[in-house]
């Protein structure tokens, strides 16, 4: 009989802080500059340079900690973490080891209707390393690598979870929740495609009922939710097969190959790394004033869980819709502003979840880049609600709004899309259609309901789609039963 195993996962998430300059020098943090142009003697590790603490980075770390239910440490300090790698010009990374700025937080997730609290061990500040550009698809398949130090010295927070995750789906949901909180608080732009949010996973299997952790592997190179989930699912099955065949899991670092859909060994990690930590002699400890921490707490926005509860309890949205809308602060803000201008939350949610997200995804556009403002969305919905345009017309107008940024009123006027609701004008057209289709009239009067749909269609054809379908239905039924 095969042994049943349970999965144990912990995530280490690095979030790049949204400061204007790097954490210990004044170099800019913009993404996408030419290689090795956002650098200075400090972040290149030249001898004789000294780091200067970026206060905004400290504030952002505190904001993240407060939003994630952490204990904010009044005293924390920086250490040097020593290792040799081409992307680390000083051969040490300035980080926090013994005294991190935040400890013991948690994140609540829900998977398949079951809620679970994932504990955070710590959040600490550190500087980022540079970036290696490989000649091949990965470091293991490349003939050479080039170093770009633009990212070297960027401010990071590392968020380390306890091993509380039990599946690949839970890990993905946890990362999505973490990303949302960091975006809402404004501490990071959390753009995974640009490396602003990166994740390493530690994973092991153990027999069900055992309290002893199994031998873990660390997985790197996952740059999307999909990559994280696929890599963990693959590694779970790989480890299970090794154990069921009587083999032994090797403690190692493995890389995720997106194209092949597999993890592969990068380096053995049998013993704990000896980073030879010691306190950084050039940086004084961080001593926080409690009053300043409380100021930061008071400045926190409405966070995803609270916003979701409000949308469900006060505005009557479904759990599903509220979950999607609050997954992004920009989308949630767009929804809230539109509702203040057109107070029908369910209608707004239907449009946001339907046409708006459909076009954003199709065009690969972010909410912040969209040409549709809440004001324009509300104006369109008012035109539909008053019967000026039909639902079908509204969708056509919205698509042009999305592509051009024009006001809905202008598009309606340019295209002559005003819906005809005048009963006298439509009455004449209805009489004409009835006279031209005696068989359909007879069919309806004989109890064939489908005939009414045909007659409505003929009226819409005569009016080039501009007739109000509700008014047309009423007029037809009235005349067919007279």
C-alpha cells in the first residue's frame, strides 16, 4: 500500500519598493534604462563609498508590516550577508538578519471556500543585487552571461512565510493576496513581469500525520502566478515519485523551466549556507518613534479584505465579483468612483466584470492606462438606464470609448445611435410590419410565441436597430390582441 503524503510549502517573496531612488544611494529606480546607466560608485561597490539610508524605504517597510498584521520592531539593524556571485559587486548584500523591522504577521486566504491563516515569520529590508543577462534560456544552458547593475542597490522588502501552505493552489492564492495588499498600500508597483515582485518556494513532502518536516527543495525563477503554481505542482509529483520508489530527496536549489514545464537541479544545498553575517559598520541601527509608526498606521487605505466585505455587505455584490474587483486597487478605485456617479452597484459591477475587463485583457492594457474614466463609464450607463440607447448600442459605444477615449455622448451623436422610444413613431412602423407579415400574425394569435420574436426583429430591422425593444414588444402585443 502506497504512503499518503502531505505537502508543506513556505514562500520567500521579494517586493521592490516604489521609492524614487535606491535604498542607500541617490541613483534613480526607473525600470527599463539602458544597461549600467542607473549606477554610481556606491551601488557599484567602489571602495571608499558609504551607504546613506533612504527614509522612504523604512516607511514603506513599516506600511507593509502594519497592513500584514506584523509586530513593528522599534529597534532593527542592518547586516552584511556575504556570498560571491557576479551580480553582487561588493561580494556582500546589505540585509537584516538578527533584528528585522517586522515580525510575526499573517495573511488570511480562502481556497475552495475554506479560510486559512498563513503566518509571516518576518519582513526585512535589504538591497537588491544586479541582474545577469544569459545568452541562452537559463543560466545552465548559456555559454556566457552579462551583468547589468541598474537593479543593484534597489530597495527591497523580503516577506518570509512560515511553512503553512499545503498546496500549489494555496501558494498561488497567498501570493495573489500578498500582491494586492502591497499594491493597496502603495509600497510597490508589484509588476511581476518587470521583476518588482519575485518569489522563491521551499517545498517538502511528509507522511500524513507526521510532525517532522521532510527534506525540502528550493525553487527559483518563477515570475508569474501561473509559473508558481505549475512549478509547485510539478515538484510535488516529482518528490512523490522519488519517495514512492524508495528514493531520497536531496536538499537542493532547483530552477523552473517555463518552456519545458519542469524543475531542474541548479546546485546542492546539503548544509545551511554560511553567509558570515555581521553588523554593517557603516549603517546605524533603525530606531523608530512609536508616534511615527502610528501616523503611518492612520494613513493606511482601505485594504482588500475590508473593501471586499463592504462591497458584499453594503453594496450587495456577490463574493465572486467582489473578490475579482478588489484583486487590484486600480480596478477597485475605478469601480468605487463609478458607483459614486451612477449609484447602481450591481450594474456597474456587471460592466466592470464584463466589457471592461474583456477589453483590458484583449488589449493587454492596465486600468491606469485605460482611456475610459469613471466619469465616462457613468455617463454611458446613465444613457442606457434612461432608454436613450439600448444595451446592444451601449456595448458598441463602450468599445469605441475604450479605443478612442471619446465621450459617450459624442459617439452616440456621431453614429446616430439614439434609441427610438416614441410610441407614435414606432406605432406606424409596427403597423407596417404587421401588414407585411400576416402569417406571423396568425402564428402568434394561434399561440406560437416565437412569432413575436420574429416581428420584433422586423421592427428592429426597419429602424436599423434603434427602436427600443421594450416599447416595440409592448406595442406589438397590444395590437396583436386588439
